[in-house]
C-alpha cells in the first residue's frame, strides 16, 4: 500500500516540477527567472558546452567551473555525476562532438583537483570511461583510453578502498588483440589497448589498497596481450637493453610501445612477483610453439633479464630450469629452445646470479643431458620401440646436447673460483663408472649409453674448466677431483683421453700459454713464443710434490697408448710445456727431463707393440720438449748437447723430429731399426752438464720408471671402472705402509663368490657358538659355572701380574738407593704398586 504523499504547498510543488524538468534539458534553451532555479554547478557545466560542438570547449566558462570546483570541493561528486549523465545521453544520441567536450572537461577537472572528495568524482569519471570503452566506435574507445591514461598519471592524495580495475584489464587486453578490418584503425586500437594496460599497471602496482595486479588472473591477460603485439611486429632485434635511442617514428609503433610497456611492468616487479610475471611468458611460448624458432623466445627473455632487478635474475633462471624439467619428454627442438634461452639468460645475468642453489642448476642440466643421450640411443621417450611412440631424430638430440654443454659452460663462467671447483667435483661425481657407481647408470643402459654419457659429461667439464684460474692449485684442485680425472685418462677410448687432456690443460694454464704450445716444433729461440713465466709459489711446490708423480705417470702412459693420434701428442706436449712454465721448480725440472728421456727409451723399446708412427711421434715429442727445457734452464752445455743431437737428426733421421711427423702425410720408414749413436739424447751427458750447474746428479742419473704394474702393460682396459680399480691396487701396493706386503691376488668372480660363501659360513659358526654359551649358562649347575668364572679370573690375575712385573721403575727417593761394593750407587728395583708415597702426594 503506497504511503500518502506529504502535504506540499502548491507553489513549492510547482517550483520542484520546474526544477526537475529543467534538470533534464539543456540550459541554453532556458531564459528568464526559471534558469535561476537550477543549481549553480549545473549552470556552470551547461555553460562549457557551445551551441556548435565544432567550436570546442568554452575555455572561459571552463575556468569558471574549475574555480568553482576548487572553491567548493564538496560539489565535485555532483559535477561528475551531471557530466556523466550528459555524456551518456550524448553517446546514445550520437552527439560525439559533445562527448569529446565532456571528456576534455573531465580531464581538466581531474588535473586541477586533488582534494579528499576526488574519489567520488573519480567514480563518475571511470563510469564515463567505461561507457566509451564499451562502445563499438573505435574513436570513442581511443578517446576513453586516452582519458584513462591521463588519469593513471595522477597521484591521488587519498587512498581508495573500493575501486576496481578488473573491467579495464579485460577490455584493454581485448583491444590489444583487435582484428579490425582497416589496418590503420586496427593499429590505433591495439596501441590504445597497450597504453591502457600501461596505465592500469601504473595506477595499481604501487597501491597496496588496490586489488593486486600481480595476481595470476590479471597477469594471464596482461602478459599474453603484450607478447602478442611484440610478436606481431617485424623489426630488428634491440641492440641495447633500453630503447631510449629509438627514433620518434619507431617509438610510435606498436612493437616499440609494447616493449616499453613490458619493460616497465617487469621493472616494477618485486621479489615475490617475478614468478607470476614470467609464468605467462612460458605458457605463451608453449601455446604458440615459439620455442622452436628460438629468436622470439630469446628476445623475450633478454627483455626480462635486462628489465628486472639484477638480484632477482636467479628466479627467472630457476623458472626456466623448472620449465625444462616439465618438458623433458617434448621434442628436442623445444628443449633446445629452452636451453638456448637459458644460455642467453646466463650471459646477461650478473656474476653469482645463479642463486643459492648452484648445484641444483647443474644437476638439472646434467639430467637433461643424460635423458637426451638415452633418447638418442633408444629412439623413443619411453625406452620402447612400440608402434605409436614418437620417433626421435638423432641429429636434433645432438644439437640439444651441444646446447646443454654450452649452457653449462656459460653458467660456470658466472661463478667465482670456489664455486666452480664445487661444480667440477659435482660433475666428476656424476660420470658413470660401471662397477663403481652402478646407481649412476641408466636403467637398462648398455656400454654405448655409458660411453656416450661419459663423453658428454667430460665435454661439460671442458666447458666448466675453460678459463679457470686460481692462485692456489692445491685447494682449488683437491685430490678428490684430480685422482679420478687422472684415472680416467688411462682408458682405452682415445676420445675420452683427449677430453681429459683438454681439461688438464685448462686447469694448469693460468697465463694463457696453452696456445703457444699448440704447434710442436723445434724453435731455436723460444723468446718468440713470449711465454709468461712466474716464480713457482709455495702452494705450487706442494701441489707438484703431492700430484707430480701422477701427472708424469699419465703422460708416460698416454704416449704409450697405440690408439693415440696427432691431437693426443700435441696435447701431451702442451701439458709438458705448461708444467715447465707454470709449476716448475728445480726438482720438477729434473723429473721432467728424466721423463723425456724415459719417453725416448719407450720409443726405442721393442717390447712395446707401438706402431712406427707412434714411435716417431714419441721421439719427436722428447726432442721438442728437451729443446724447450734446455732454453728455459739456460745451461749452455745442456743446450749445446740438445742442439747437436737435433742437428744430426735433421741431417740423418728427420722423421724423428716433429716437423716431419706432425703433418698431414708424414713420410715415415716401414720400421725403426738401429736408432742409436748421435741421434739419441744421452742421460749420462745431460747428468754431467746439469750436475755442474747445481742440479741433483743422483736423481738425474736415475732413469724414470713409472709406477705401474703388469696389469697396465698386459691388460686391455675396456672401461673407466677397470682403470679405477687398477689404480687403487697400484696405489695400495706402492704405499709406504704396505711395501712388505705380497702382491694382491687377482680378484675374479669365483673369488668374490667364495668370499660371500665363507662369510655366510662364519656367521653360522658365530651364531652356533653364541647359542651354546647361552644354553650352558641356562642348564649347567652353579658349581660348574662358578669354577669356569674362577678360572677366568685366575687367568686374568696372572696376566695382570705379568704386566706389573714388566713395568718396573727405580724408587723415587734416595732411601731406595744402595751402595755396591765398588762405591757406586745402584738403584733397587721396586714394583710401582709397592712404592710408598708421602701423604702430601696422595689425594
């Protein structure tokens, strides 16, 4: 039932009706006293609109309206509501000229007013912007966007608790994907959408009272919209981390505007927001298959790495690693694209930006390397060859493997020395060794898989050790790393041995001298090499004292391998040269000369089944190295002897010199016979001339004999596992504590089987003995048990008495001395337990 209307005088009711009528009409048609009945703010608003909208805003009246709004800020909300009402009416009637005037007036009022009542006015403003964005007219959408951007640049004095920008995020994202027919208008709409998203970010990113713009529901709209426009434009890749030098014309392109907006968004991201900003990027690249092309993915993450704060770089890298793990069974091209992005990200990131989980980064990359090897050899992702499984292309997997290895090296280059040493140890522990680390091998993997993984991990070590420099070799290269590495160098596989030599060269070279030894030749004056030689430090001396003999042994055995080729001998010569200039003291020089002479004897020996090429190559290495070391020692007589032998070889046996051996088609004899006389370096002569210069003649006169056993000479080492077990046995034999022990017997399958059976039998005997003892104490009479315990006590007492009798000391006081018949004092033997001590000495 409606309530009765209050009694209102007729005159007042007439005035209210007129006022209501006039509120819905334009004030220009009102004249006389009726216009005075309208509120002042409405009259001021009506006055800013000209009769012809083409004349634009009436500036004088606009100034009056602005002054009124500043003088009476409580009227701002009514001004905004009235402007909103007029704008809605004009939009419905297609009076777009008045719409533009209304928005211009709103913009000026926003820029001028910063009072506490601005919030209510803003609500009316956003309502009008929303009305324009909902329109189908591109011009109105662009107009609304421009007004919103101006509003976004205003810093409000008072916070807003209830304002929402969800509609604007959705609408601007939709405009970024505009598919308008006219390309020019489509470009304008997309640019308006990008500017609108930029305005939303600016308005909300620093306002804690607003809905979090970093929430996934917002980022999943903003980031793909930006990437869509970034991808659609065709332009050259940015050559600098900031587009400030771009031309004005280029700045107006959607691509450049998108990049600028994307950089601004990422630059404002805090630590906890990086994940929400990067995840949509990964999803966009996945959904549109953009990893395979690599170019766009690399460009996106270059923008990300350059834009975020440097201390947050490791978060991006960790997300990429996680995404790589999640795509471990996708095609090799996709995984290679992710790895290439990782490579670029590591190159951009500052030193140490890998973050606290350094080893986890390398663990992920090594795991991907292992999976790729398995996929390549098995031909499928699930290890089977059933119909329906995706066939893997071997060449794509190899490209992925090379990309992973390069990425490992790139990450290692960002680490300090101590962390790089940890990574080297970590990778060394990952190398599968059959029989030693069976858990490291893949399920169902065979020798070929194991060998491939060994090669890939050693290539990774080559990348990690590249450029490695340390002042203290002893701490940077501990035994736990060097000993397995040197053991691996004894494998029969030539490729593995060559990789080991490259690693050793990188570790020892601290002054970039390796390249100067790359060409094996007889140089009359080594000053042309410009070698960098520093005095050997105390740490270097300790390092060579601890590991020198191992290095000499492996150089010797490396030269002895029949499968060694030209690259192996070049690396071995470079290793000898580096030891001479990097870690040599007087004792090391003597040992290296003995080693070179031992290599000459090796090439002369008929017991070793070395081909002619290998014999000539070993002769050439010995000659080239002795020519180098004699000039480094600067002993004239030593240099004279070496040069005389080299001159004889040049005349009579040129195939014993490196210039005729290490070439593409060496001319070698069919066999080496009667290599003697003046073409050989004489140990006695070298000992004589160096002894006169203060070198240890006893050590020089002793031929070098490597520490190896018959197994080294007779057995063929088929795997790294056999090599390590062999070296363990050799070291145990040659250790000082066990010199008197007989040689260890050969361990075969039968030996292990018998040991297991014997251990089982011993356990059964021990168990039976324990059962008998328990049974005896449970069932035997008390007298028998007491007699048994008494016998044991008597036996214990007798042993104690023997010990006390042996432990005899002279008495501690003069009263315990007696005189002998010759006038000499003699100590009386008194057991310790019978001595009488003063009371002051007892407590």
